């Protein structure tokens, strides 16, 4: 909710800028890229920190709860970022 609120506030504040860019002929892709460029880095850094930590914690939890080693694959973490 925090990231959503930050994005909503920033987009509301920059709405006039995006409108002027669209009037002057900017493509929708360039406006979309301009809106999401800052937040893409935040999400990628959070994934880079959170995915390995989540992987390790899930392995420890599965070993502690089930007393056997169940191998985890990396695809659920990759699907999450997708």
C-alpha cells in the first residue's frame, strides 16, 4: 500500500506534465516509461534483497516443520517478480 500511495500521489502531481508531453506528440510507451522508471528500480532492488532472503527462510521453515529436506525451486520467486 505504501508504494501504491507513493505512485498515485506522484502521478497526480505530474499529470499536467504527462498531458503536455502527449499533446506535443510523445508516444504512450515513452510516457509509460517515464512514469514507471523510478519505481522499477525500487521494485527490482526489493526483489534482489527479498528473493534470496525469502528462499533461505522458506528452506529453514520447511526443514524445521517437516524434518525433511524438500528442495525448493527458484521458479516461484521468478514468477512473483513477473
